[in-house]
């Protein structure tokens, strides 16, 4: 079984965020306020829940006193993924190679389900997955629910804390870190040792040649 994260692993989330913020700036919102409003809706140590949606983002900014054209902005924001496939350039080739292995391939994404599904379905990814799972937090709990000792399970993700949580619950899982190109190498520092790759295609090669 192969379980793959979506944001910053298959999907260029940082470019997507920049495009979202640019739309708010065009309507008079400071980039600092737009970014802070988004961060307040993304997983924090206190809430432990991802809940970003365009509607919530707008409401957060309007609560700061910004008079924003809700209908116009929602249309423009939702049009972003209709105009652009934010998948990384090697995403489709990577998924094609994994599909050829004959293993069950599952997408595991944390966030507001309708928002994450909208992003996912805007890409060419869906045909390559046997299942798409959306959780609001704690990916490790889902991984643990499908993990079976003695059966190989690959988990591919860009965030070290999540990778560590998976490894603690599923010690025999093969956890692979996809380097986020927008972060310095040191930002992926972990108390555990995981194979780390810049390229999705290198991850495909690693899985294809993995010797248990």
C-alpha cells in the first residue's frame, strides 16, 4: 500500500497561496492581513484542526473591517484551479509509475474536506488513486487504521512532524520525506531518520527498487 500526501507533495500549495493572496491584495487587503487570516484557519498547536476555505478566509478579513465584494472574490478565487493545474511538473509521471506497481494507492489530505476535494479534483491526479481520504487533522490516525504488520506500507509526505507521528504509531511503515522546494533543508530536520528526496521521480525509483 502507498499513501501519499497532497499539499506540497503533489500540489504546489505555496504558489496557490501566493495567487490567493494576490487576489485579496487586488481588492485592497494588505498581504500581511491576508496571510494572517489564512494562517488562523490552518492547523495550529491549539486547534489541531485545518479549516481553511475561501468563505472562512473572507469572513475573517471582513471581521477586520475590510469591505470585500464577496460574490466577485469567491468567483475569482474558485476560478484559480479552473485556470491552472497546480500539480508539480513530475506529479503525473510519478503517479503513473506507482500505478504500474499494482499496489493500492491512497491519497491522504488534511483540511476542510470540500475545499481539499475541490483542489484535488482540479488536477489530473484522481484517476491514479484507488481512494482519496480527507481528514481535518492527525493523518497518523488514518494510517494506523489501515496499517497491517508484515504488509509493506509506504507513506510519502513533506512535513517532518507528521512523518514522525506516523512512524511512532506504525514503526514498520516506510516513511519517505518529499522535500518542499520552498523550505530550506534544515526546515525538514527530524529526530528520526527518513529517506528524503527532492524529486517525486526519485521517490518512484526508491519504491520500485525497495528491497524488504
